[in-house]
C-alpha cells in the first residue's frame, strides 16, 4: 500500500508539473521566429488539417517547412488521367495552396512515394529519411497526423503509416546510433523535438484547439487551390472552377470546419514526448 501511495503522489506531482508547464508555454498560434516542421501524408492533408494554423505561424514570422510523404498520384476516377500527370497536378496544387498560406515553395520537401504505397516502403529507409529531415531542420515544433490509438483502427494506410513513421523518426532522431551515417557522413547531429501537435485527432484525444477565425477564409481559399481533390474534377479533371462549383465547395468547407464556442478551430493532440518502454 505504501508503494502504491508513493506512486500516486509521484504521478500526481508529475501531472501538476506537466499542467504548470503547459500553462506557461507560449501558445502554438502565438509563436514567433521559430522553426516549424510539418509532416503530411499527401499534398493536401496539411492544408485541410492545419491550414489555418500554418497561416498564423507564417504570419508570425516563423519558418515553416512541409515534408510530403507521397505524390498522391492515384486518387482520380477520370479514365483519361494517368499517375504521372496526376502527380504533377498535385505538386503544383500543393505549392499554390501552401503559397496561399505563406509557405515558400522552397520549403516544401517531397519524399516521392506513390499514393497508397507508403506502408509498403522499404524499412528502415522510410524512417531514416524522416529522421534526416528532423535532424536537418531541427524544428522547435513538429506537426503531423495523429498516431493516436483511436484513429489507427481506420486511418487510411498512408495516414496510418505517416503517423507512425514520423513518431519513429522523432525517437530515432534523439539517439545518434540510429542511422549513425547521418552524423558521420552528413554532419547531422542528434536532435530532440521539444513539442508536437498532431492534427486529425479523434474527438476523444483532442486536447488543444487553435482559433482560426482570422484566417478561416484564407484557409478555404488555399484548400480551393487543390482543384483535383474536389468534385467535379475528381471524376473528370479540369484545372479550374466554375463560379457555382467554387461557391459550393467553399460553403461545404465552412460547414465542415470544426467550431468551438462559436469560433472556427483546428483541433490537435499536444504531446511533448513518448513512452520509452
């Protein structure tokens, strides 16, 4: 009983110290002059999941980098489309979309995997690639798809793999003996990511909300740059919008964007580390 009581007191103290640290830290959307690294499964998830937050981070003079795992070259019903063309379209749309949010084209990194094939990528090569990005960028904050246990049951494969691979890379980046060639041959030093925010969290696990009222329309405009992701272009590709289709798409985005206390928000799961056992 005494051991259990000590454990309870310890955990209680740890919880209090964690809450105190949480209360004292600068809110994500108020950060300035920091380095932000975003891992996204496809060239659109970063915008749909965290576009408003990315816009606020860019507005506050942070340096935002986007690492895109796949080229998203499969998601079209158009019988005249091919994978090579679709990959080029998605790349151009992503650059235009992120550009609308303030992210320079030069800050977008492409790992180049085919859509739907990420979980079949060679290991540990995939983790090594993400680890190298973390060690090179050395972010103050990392954003990625949430690997939380609720979503792992139904996340589509690229999302699931991107989430888990990114966390594996976060852990590997700390210890130089993971992929030691990166230090010995490339000069990439070990790095511990201080803070992580995971987008697309389940309702049960969301614990952080960013008010995006000021940039919501900017986010919807940026998302609309991803023409091929919306109807009618999914079934029969066209590179632009009709006025009616654009209005319909933006109205749907406004309706689907989560709200909290009457404000547009983006939900995240905030974390500062991971279980080491």
